[in-house]
């Protein structure tokens, strides 16, 4: 069994569970009579992140102890891991804020987390690898000049530095995807930081030309993209319109 097969089952579990749980919570929110209600124990609403956490632990441990020759069981553990990950990530904002922000604007962070997990897993399935480490591992030390190793390692290090700078500039997607796709983080690293990002707070003085340009760019380019992203996300996940 290859790692790609287990990753595929993880991916299927992640996507199908996210779609199902979003359908479920939207049905509950709409108070559809024939759909099951929230799980409540006494006065406590048992969020699905609880079940996701338990399933993540069980699937992880099961995947470690199952013998390699039990092909189906290992695939089932991978799928269970995807199911658990979806249940946890769908309430990522609740974990971050330590309160129920599911249908508020802050709750959109959960959808971002799931979309990011789906995107990165999809790239892994297509053959992308973090920082291109596969290219280095496949080099034969006996036949490959040492200069080639050095150049590859330097390229990986430079790409990692660009990715870190992009993340510090508030470009989360660019930085994380850049760990898998070379050159992408360089674009985010050389462009203006987003207002409010760590880089902007450290490097852009209040009232400076760069900060003013960053605000204008955010309003002119970034905000329309964000509105389009929110429209797509809320078409899938429902409107996050309750007050915080």
C-alpha cells in the first residue's frame, strides 16, 4: 500500500464529512422538523469537535498499531482520520476563541481552515511535496556532484525564507502553498504586507507611505477578492451573520 492511497482515503473522508456536517448544521439552523437536533447533555451542547477529537485520536493510534498487511484496515483508519479532521476543523474558530462563534463572522475562520486543509491535501495527491525534499532524497550521493546537493539545499532554504516572509506579511495562502509550489512565496514576499500583519506592525510606521499604499491595496484589490471568497464559502457553509 502506498502513502498516496491512504492520503486519498483521508481526503475523501475530509471532504465528504465537511459537506455532510455543513448540510446538517444548516438543516438544524433552519429548524427542519424531520432532521435530528443538536446533541445536548443537560444544559451542555456537545459540539461535533468533541467527536472529531476522539475520532482523530482513535484513528491515529489505530493507524500506528495496525500491521501493514491489513490493507483495508489501514485505509479505514486513514478515512477515519479525515472524518475526525473535518469535524475538528469545522469548529476551529470555537477552539481558537474558546466560545461558540460558529455562525458569526469569526466563525468563517473554520471554513478557511477546512478549505486550506482540502487544498493542501489535494496538492499532496497531485504529487507536490513540502519544499521539494523528494528531489534531494532521490539524488544519488555516489553519482551526484556535491555542488548539486548544495544548490538544491540552498534553493529549498531560500524558498522556505520567502514562505516565512509571506506568512509574516499576512499572506497565509501564498505562504503555505509556497511550501509546496516553488516561486509562489517569492511573489508574496516582495509585495506589500497586509495592514495589521506582523510585518506591517514591525516595518511600516503609522502614516508612512508604505502603510497608506497597503491600506489602498487592501481596499482596491484584497477586499473584492475576500468578498468573492466569502460568497463562495457561504454558498457551501451557510451565512455567518450572527453578532459576535
